[in-house]
């Protein structure tokens, strides 16, 4: 394992916030928190809402839930809600009023949106009280939508600086609604997950604040992934999809491509890991295509179980219509698999077309089918691509290195000077 010089932890707890945590689709946040704690940093886990039980998979996530502060759950107690606002009014009445003005000024249009903005303001006091009680010195939020609004208002109300990780793509669809310009202007820094993500945020923010935008990749621990050495050489070719079963992920296209290749590759199997609103329609289409046992729906799986599925596969296919930089592509590449995905957003910064996998135009079924066919027909080339992908993840999407870079940014923020450069120096 490559070693990295790790920055010293900042001298106080950092609070992490997102809309729902923990949950199966946010395991990358859990990994980031755990990696920060491994450096000696104290992290307070906070979430606006508690995820549904079906989205909290495995004992690790259940343990995370047990130590997470849920803002809405606390706010449902009138005594705690009123007490939180009285706490802020006694401690910093001008900040309370300033946060109220900020909530009003940044409200989206419409009566319903105004109501939601009022909820964010009420929640901000509850979170402020929690951060003050626990001595937090910084608030970091993942995603710039509703939890980002709560984080911005909490920072104004509490006097605790905040930052956020910008993922996209949904926030970019409604930039004025989520006031990305205001959030960038008030954040002490923004961790963008890709150059593409940063460029979009530059487009929607004042150039005076561009120097706050750094690139911090989501990452994985490559040592946790690899090929299963006990897998028989004559095992059926295995295609894997891992993700939320939602139309944005393009899962139905994969079923069509797999069905079209049935005669050319009669032994190939498709394993679909994940769940979501599109699952019934996908299962129905699999029956219409007469895929039978060749296509299996495995539902949600833990991090360890996903790694096991990947270890026995030959490729991962993710034909999404909108993405940031999918962590599952990193997991597959760390497992030594070639990947087939779409040429959108930050994906080309991870996947090099023709070298570590294939990139296809989003929605192009014919090209998607042809690229899967190429990998199924040429196992040697697939293995070569998988090895190249593993090297990319080790160099540029290694969780240890990315968290060290994030820790340096936290430390620089505390010292009043962010580190130079968009990315960390290469080791």
C-alpha cells in the first residue's frame, strides 16, 4: 500500500451534515468520515433526516445511525425547538436576526418554497445548539441542495464557518432555486468532486470567489477490492450493474443491450445490485425479454457484499443519463474490471475511453450494445483495461490521499490560508 503524509487534525470537532445519513447510497460519506477519524480528527455526524430503514444496510450503517444527530427528530420536540431558538437569541441575537434576513433573501419563489425555507431556518437553530453544545469549530456539508441551505443558515446563526462538497448534477438543474452563488460566496471553501463540477460552479458564482473552489475526488480504498482468485476459469461471463434503480441510471437500456446480445453470448449473466422506483418496471421488462435466470435482481447490498459481487464479475456497466463521478465506477476499476459508462459530466475524468473501459453517448443503445459485445468477445483486452483502471484509481481516486488533501484544506481554512493548487501534489 502506498503511504501518504497525513496532515495533523484540526484542533476541534468538525461537524458533517447531509440530508440523509447514513444510507446505502451515501457510503462514500461514511468512508470519508472514517478516514478523517483515522487521522485523529473528531467528527460529529449530523443529518437533517433519518433515512428509511430499508436504506440503512448492514451493522456498520446501523452503528453510524446510532451516533448521528438527526435535526428533524430533535426539532419535532417543541421544547427543544423553542429552547434552541432561545439559546441563539440569548447568545447572539444579531446573528439570529441576520440568519432570518438571509433565509428571507435567499428564498426560492412561491408560497410552498417559502414554507420550506422557514423549516430550514427553524432547523438551523436546532443544529446551532447541537454544534455549540459539542464545541464544533467547523461545519462541512455534502450536497448543496436543502442540507446546504440548512448549513448556510446554521453558519450565519452560529458563527461557525461552513464548507460544502459539490457533487451535482441535480443542483445544477436549479441553481437559482438553491442559490449556489450565495453558498459559494459564504463558504470558506468548496470541495468539487471533478473539474467538470468546478467549472459548472464557476459559471454560477462570482469570479471573486473562484479561489475557494478546490477539487477533492471521492475515493475508495483499493486494497478492499480485487478479483476472486477462486473463480473458475470457465465461469459464465458476468456483467454487473450497481446503483439506484431509477430512470436516471439508464438501467432499462442495459436490459435492452443485454437482451440484444443473448444469441451472441448465450452464457453471459447480468447481476443488478440496488433498488429503487424503477425496479418493478425493470423486472417486468426482463420478463418480456425472456431473460429468465440470466438476469438477477439482488437488491441493496452492503459495501462488503458489493465488493464480493464485483470480485466475481467481468465488467461493470453504468449507462447513466446524469451523474457526478460515480463511486461505483471507482470500486469496479479498483476491482480490476473494465467499465462501460456514458460520456457525461465528470466521468471522462475517471474513465479513459478505450484504455480503462468504454464511454458511450448517453442514451445510445447501439453503441452501448457494441461496447459490451467487444468486452465479452475479447476477455484479454477486458483484463488489460481492468488493470489500467486499477492503476488510475490507486493514483487519483485513493481515499487515503483524497482525505489527506481534504484535511490539509480544513487545516488551511483554520489558519486563514487555503493550500495552493486545485489538486494535491502527486506523491
